[in-house]
C-alpha cells in the first residue's frame, strides 16, 4: 500500500467522503437520474419475458408427452 504524505496539510473530512459517495450513487441530485438508454431496458425485459414463456410452455408440453429412456449397461 502506498503511504499518503501529509506535506500539503490537506485532510479528507467526513463531509468530503459523503459528497463523493452521494455523487457516485446519484443521491446528490434532487431528482433521480433518468435511464440513459430506455431501448436497452425494454429489450432486456422483452427477452426475459420470452425466455420465461418458452420455459413455461416447454414444461407444459413435456408433461403431456413424456419419453421413457432405458439405459442398459452391457
């Protein structure tokens, strides 16, 4: 770990840390940060819904038509 020299006399205060963290999390603004790319979010939700629907339909069809596989060791 590199040691921090205190030659310049500046110290990091609690308020400085809180300000930095609030900027990182977006809590410093009064309004929440808007979604940058709503098309990506809509696409991800649609893809997730499609995967869930395919899974549920596959389970349903698998129950109706089940196959028995017999494995015989020779």
